[in-house]
């Protein structure tokens, strides 16, 4: 059995690297396909071995999915907030540093996972019952706070409301995977279009030793505190994911530069994923596609299952950190040798094809609309965090009418 676990671990890491590095191939698709095959009795493999595969894949994905977001401007559900600060560092020749900062965040997040795993096991059930009723009011406060922090708060409020309306409409349309065209348009296609318009030239990227890529103690403490408060909270509250956690964490940590923000979102991504497995164990609720797959495979998660899952989280996380460094070096070494306009056009084509295949013609309309709103946000100078209304508003409405 040990050999099977080790094999499943490394195969999971391999698949996590594939889903992380290739835009549009999400772990949820792989997990759903796996469950379908299991349901048809195609596999004769022990379910715990499959669980090891899913967990390793999910954690590895959270470490590596910032690479295409930063170097290609092709975000996924958990990494879209890194596009703008990462792209700015890329244009300054520091794309490798940007990726490393997210990897530092993910690695630091493993420590928070360890701490909160114990807290969740003993106290989560009581905390969940007490906080659940406050969800919409917390989100309303956070939304208003984000809007009125802008100098042009009328424009930011308009963008927030339009994004929220687009989210409400899209989630009620017959579109499979509605988040795909929404987030691809708002944070991916829009960035690529603006880059094409401005004729961006990517300079040769600096590749320095890890010892030279550091955060100041104040930046580390602020980012660590932000992810330590926001990510655990958002890992068990329904309707709130990594994007919400990044918004909350960035505000908790105070004013942040691009480097600190990348550290923050990297950590949040991993923490939310890892703690979703603990949440499934304690309250029987799944908050990610990977935790839902694990829960369905096992039926219920026992304490011994949880110990195995957490061991896989830490082992795969450490391996994924070094894999991420290796892949970031490859991307950084070659990105400036290729015409960035051509890269943008290729990535645009990939995003369009992926959306067309995985959604439908209505999903394509959502993609074009979201792209237009994303371009308007960029050109207006408003912080793109306002586009988070696409998730915040539907969540608020859902819990107010529940």
C-alpha cells in the first residue's frame, strides 16, 4: 500500500503541474472525470490511493497556477488577482521574482494550515454556527469599504455594480462552468487586449538566487497576518472562496505593495484549498471541487483519513515549491525571446477555444461582455479589485434571500 501511496502522490503532483501550467485545464475537470470513471467501475484502485492523488494534484495546482497568470496573463479562478501586480513586475524584468513571491506565500501558508487544522478540529463546528448568519452583512461592509476607498468612487461603484449584475445574470443562464468565461474575460482577455493595444515589450527577465528575493519583516508579518485571518475564515464559510479571502486579507494587512500582495494571494490560495479538506471532516461541508471529490470517494472522512490528507498536503506542497521554482526559471528564460504580441494572440486563442468547448454560445457572450467591462476598468484607472463584485454581489443576494 505504501508504494501505491507514493506512486499516487507523484502522479497527482504531475497532474497538478499540468492543470496549473495550462490555462483552462482546472483540477475540478480532472476530479469530475475521475469520479465519473470510478462510478463506472473502471478503476479497481483503493479509494485512499485515489484520495492521495486528488489531494496532491489540488495542492500542487495552487503552487503552480500563478505561473501562467503572471507570464501569460491567463488567470484561473484562484489566481486571477495576481495578474495585474504580476504583470507589472514582468514588464520590469522581474516576472521570476513575482512567481517566487507567490511560492513563498504558498509555502508560508502550510504553517497556517498546520495551526488552523487543530483549531478547526476542536472549535470549527461552534464557530460555523455562530458566524454563518453574518455572512451577507460582512460582505456588504467589505464591498462598500472597497468602493469608497477609491478616489473616483462613483466610477468604482459603477464598475462594482455592473460586475455584480453580470455575475447574477451569468449564474442564472444555461452556461456550464460560468466562472470560466466570467473570470477569463474580466481578468484575462481584458489584460491581453490592453497589452496588444499598448504594444508591450517584455524585457529580459532577471533570474536571481532565492536568497536575493526577500520580503522585509514588516511585509512578511503583514502578509502572513492577512492570510492567517482571511483564508481560514473563507475556507469554511459558504460562497466565499480564495478571491474573497484575498480581498479581505489585503484590507486586513493595510497598504501593500505588489510584492507583498503576491505573497498574500499565494498563501491564501493554498490555505483555502488545504483547509477545505479539514472543513469537510469537521462539518461535512465541501468548499472546493477537490474536497467534494475526496468526500464523495470516501463517503465520510475519518480522523485517520484526515491525518493522511494533511501529510499529503505538506509533502506535495514542499515538492511543488521546488517544481514551481524550476518551471518559473524556464518561463523567465524564454519569455523575452518570443514576441509578446504573438504570445498574447496565442493565449487569447486558447482562452476562446477553451471557453467555446467548455461552455456554449451563451458563455461566449458572457466572455465578450466580461472582457469589455475588464477593459473599461483598466482604462478608467480604477483598481481591478472592484471587478470582484462579480462574486460578491451574487453571494450577498443568495444569503439575503435564503
